[in-house]
C-alpha cells in the first residue's frame, strides 16, 4: 500500500496578516522578502485558494498590477495560525499565584 501525501501549506504569519487588506507583491518586498520568495508564496497561496487576486490599473495609469487579498479560507487559516502562535508561547502558571 502506498502512503497518503498531504498537501502542505507553507505559511508566514507576517504575510498572512499583511494580506488581510489588499496588497501587492511590492508591499511584501518592503517587509524584507526577496521578490522570488514573495512571488512563490503568493502563487502557492493562490493555487490553494488562500488568496483572491484582482487585476487593477496601476497608480501611474501605465499598466496593471495584481492585488492580493485573503479569501475566506485564508482568513480561517490566519485565525488558526494566530491561535497556535498564542498557544505555543509559554504560559506562566504561577504568575499570579501565592505559594504558601
């Protein structure tokens, strides 16, 4: 019998948060990502249905640009990732407890 393969989603919390609002690839580059990395992640997110892409006229009016926004599935992933991030931080059980 063969092994089942799972479709792995590579996520980056910074990018997911940025994509909550309409964003271009250049906004991600300003966050410090290489153009190739930002392009790869956005293409991967688009193929997996995590982002919606709209083509808009550029601000200069000379061409068009792709604008990316989280889809409903992408927003659910962001919520899940944020919960996981909170849970992964160590909790101080004794922070407000008096030890007698």
